[in-house]
C-alpha cells in the first residue's frame, strides 16, 4: 500500500505510550496521527508536528495502542437477543438455572414461549438436562433453551407436546432426540432435532432484531472489536436471519463496524441454492457490510459425539463405539459445491471441528484449487478441535486459514468430563494444535463464536499464550503446553490474521500510514506483565476510522 502523506494538521494524535503496530517492518512506535479516518503518520516525537489547534490529542500515558481486534467467527444478533431473554451463560449451577428460568417466567407472564439460553453442558450428567426439571418450574408454557454452543436445546414437556415429539418420533438424519430406556424423549435435543421444536418459536420483530444487533455491536466495541465475520447470515435452527438488521443499521447510519457476512449454506439442499447466494451477495453488500463468504457447517461438536471423526468415539469403558459423528454434507458433494463457489469468487467459511470434517473441508479446498487455480478466495476452517497431523501442513499448501477459537483450548469440565474420555489419549493430544499450525506456516485468524463463549479477545489471547483458563486456580494443569502461542502471534491472529480472512488487510489489521484508523487502547502493555496476568487487561477506548465508538467510564 502506498504511504499516505499528511494533509495538514491531524484530526487525532495518540501519543505517550507504546504502539504495537502488528507491522513487521516497524513493530513499535510511540505516536500515531489520524486525518480523515486514516492513519497519516506512525512514529515518535516527529508526529507531534501534525498537532494543530483543533487536533484531539490522546495521552496514552504508557498504555498500549493496538490495531482494532477482528472477530473472524461470531453471531452478534443471536448474542444480543439472548442478552434480552432468559440469560444463563454466566453460571454452571443447575439450581441457579432453574431459579433464573422461574424468575424470568414470573416476570414475563404474557410471554408464550420461555426462551433464551446459554447453559453449559458440564452442568448436567452426560450433558443432558431433563424436561422434568423444567416442568417443576414452568409447567404451563413451553420452554426452549439452547445450550451455549447452540448444538443442542433443553425443552420441557409442553414444548415436546407442541412439537408432537414422543417415543414414536424418529431421529432426524442430522440430529438426535435423547431418550430414556423406554424410548421416551427426556428433554434434550441434539443438532438437527433442535429444529423440531425451534421452528415453532415466534420470530422476534424486526425492531427487536435490530436492537439486538446494536446491543451486540456495543458489547463488541467495548472489547476492542472493530470488525467481524458474522458466521451465519441466514435462518438456521432458532437463529433468525440477521441480514435485515444489518441492512437497517447500514441505512440508518448505525453500523459502526466493518462486517463480512457468511451466507448460510442450507445442508438440506444442494447446488441449486448457489444462484440464490450470488443474488444475496449482490443484494446485501454495501457500505461497511459485505456478503462475500458462504458458511458450510460440516459437522457438529465433540461433546455430543456429532463432530465428524476419522475413528469411532470411545464408550464409557474405553471401547470403540459404533459412532464417529456426522458429516452434514456428503464429502463428494462438498468438493463440487466448494469448487463452484470458489469459481464464483466466494470465500467458504467451514465449521470443521473433528479430524474427519477438517480433512473433508481441506479436500474440498484442494478440489477447488485443482479446478480453478489458486484464487484469492481465502477459505478458512473454524474450530479445529481435532486435526490429524497429516493435515496440519495442508493449510499452508492450500492457502486455507486456521480460524481459532482460542478460549476453548484449556482444561475445564466440558473438556475433561465430556470430551477427553471419549476421544482417548491419542486424539485428545491433537486438540487445538495452534503451535503446530503456526510452525507449519498456516495463516492464523481468531474468533470468539460468541454467544458460545466470551467475546473478549484478551481472554482468548490469555488462553492461547498460557493454555490455561483465565479463572483457573494457581497450579492448574496446562492443556498441551507445546501448542502455546507467544503473545505477538496470538495478537496477530486477532488483528492481521482476521483482517486477511475478511479481505480487509489492505485497509486494517495493522497500524501503518494509509490504513484506516481502527484502533484500540488497552489499560496496560501486556508485553510487560507476566503471561498469567494477560486476562486482567481491559479495553479503554475503541476507534473505527478515527471515530471513538467506545470509551470505558474510567478512560
């Protein structure tokens, strides 16, 4: 990119603290000037010459300035809606869940359905709560509560009755109804079975959806996020299509982040939907929003054994089971679809969690590269919980980015009780191989998957560096320490790496003259504190194109 020349006094100068540019040519500075929403100078005392009588000067006072974080996999509207409903995401206490559900029902006596969600699988034996527990607190109305990863839902008996689900109801091809010994539904729905009840819920109004998106945007800005990729733009399970909200926010001048929308691939259909995706890309793209990606969910999650594995899951006794997960799109067809999407200039954003799903996604990218050549489509694979060693090196060779959900790479009950025993030691040691991917030359991007987990990039960076949860007790075991990233690599993934995935690297992702002034001020320099204190870092100010979109009360 050509260097911008200063055009008279700056609108904004940030000075007096370390600047981590994420620019390998000049990694550190102490002052940045901004004019017309773009960075005009990066340096030291010489930048002060651009301060004029109307220049806003921000004294960093030793605090760190970074490029804005970019979340490469997030669901803002869904998160914003959950925040306004029966919110269960900040506890793992089953008794507290039931207290909140009853309180929400009492406070909303005219609400037909009790919904919201965010509960954790580890709160219940086998990750499966029961309808009977919900019936005890809400017996008179249907209750539908997705768990925090949105691959399952907890429902009461009224909800099962409304949907006509009983012992005779077959499991859908892409999901499972949990049952007791007599075949009766117990109140837990997995994957595609969620839709059997979820389709009955009334949609929130357009204004409620817009309010939810704006609520989520404010939360993301408060964590320093200036751009993101919405991982599902379309209607999926209980998630309403956020496209109308983005359009309304853009038209009203309320969208203050740069957003790439990943258009939802309906796995019950085939290539006939591709012309519709082309039309949606044209219809939706404009201003700060572009719909240039397509989201294909290739498998489920490990905790409910729907993540697609090369070998069968283990049973409780350590024996091989008869299940190895679900490939939602037949692998041969996946190759054909991805090749056609790639030829049309679409990026493909894969949900690929198990090692078989990762391989199937990489095989599809390879098929596209073979047919179309290496186009600048920047396909990326999200989640990557288990990756076979033979596939690690393929990311670089194929130009496929590794989209990391860093916060998940730690010992916690969901990992230790619901995952490791059923993967076994060999596969368990292949989880979240961040270090191996970096050493193999893969481009690393990062995302939160909020509302599945916290939207705070600094919490995720803490785990990437330490491989220990931010709230872990002192001396807690480190999860696969050889896969740790250094702080610079983790921050680069959440800035320049995600900017690359979002095709925004010519505009943002680093602090350099000519780039947009998408910036974040932290309350300290995490490079100067012990690694175990990274999670204590907080965002003070966030700027998009030089405009302040967040300021902490004590900033």
